[in-house]
C-alpha cells in the first residue's frame, strides 16, 4: 500500500469555492449567512476517527505536541462551469486545507490555512510538498449509505 500526496492547484480550489459562495451567499434576517462557507475539523477528532477505524493503532506515531494547534478546514465548493446552471449534488466538493492556530492582534485564536504562497505568522515546522489544498471527496447521494441512521434522519 502506498499513500500519495496529491494536492490541487490554488486557482482550481478558488474556482470551486467561489462558485459555492456565489450560489450560497444569501443572508438570514439577522444578516448572517444561511449556509456555512467551511467547517473546521480539529486534528484530534480526525485522529480519534482513524484510531476507531484501526487505521492508526495508537498515538505512538503522532506528534502529540502539535495536535491541539492543528486542524483541517473543509471548504464547500462546486465543480460546474459558469455556463451550466443545472445544480447537482454530483458537482459539489469539499476542498480540504490543513490549519494551524494563531493568536491575532486582538488575542483572538484563529486557525490559519496552510496554503502555498499564503504567509502566516507561525507556520508549522513542516514544509508543504504541494499546494496544501486537497480534494479527494465523493459527494452523497452517489456514494451514500442509504441504511445509515444519518441518511434520512
């Protein structure tokens, strides 16, 4: 078995994310967005999932000093040409980016995206191999488990 790192170009990711945001930018009565732009997934949650699946056997191979400051941001995206306004679940994407915690000027903690060409104050100790942006997701309904208690709750 081999694990390959294959990132996608920054411009490609920007096109996917811009398409999602342009089609889902409506606001509610209080002026907030009706739909999330992205989700932050703490590294600890991912590690716990991998341990539960027995992909990771234990924490011995994990740099535990970095876990609390790391995460993955999953941006919503759409891979559909502007000329095609036929909405379809099959064209939706999740664009994944590693993050690192940083304290901004107001002492607010923010998770900064780790992306090629994007400067952050406290970059992680590792260097990017690619762009830092990934898309390996397959949308549901084509890849769903229709018997899952979460499919139609």
